[in-house]
């Protein structure tokens, strides 16, 4: 399945159809301070394990940074 992550195409392996599995593949699953939107709608972290991705979903991952 092909999805877009931060405007870059990502091919998911067979069976990797949940948001949580995508984040594991991209090494974001255990990170704090990230937010995820799909089709410009924020997805609550509590739903990531069960959130089913669809072909051509537009996924945006935002990571908080510190600065001054």
C-alpha cells in the first residue's frame, strides 16, 4: 500500500495497515512530542494502534522542538 508521509511516498509492507505500524516502520512509535494528521485531520494518539490507513492517505507527522 502506498501512502504519503510529509509529502514523500512510502510503500507499506503487506499487513502494515495501521497508523501505529507505519509509525513503527518510520521509528516514530515511541517518541514523545509528535502529532499525526491524516488528510489534514489530527488523529488522537490513543487511536493510533487501531487507526486503519487507506491507499493514498496523506499523513503529516509533526515533531515538537525546543527553541527560543
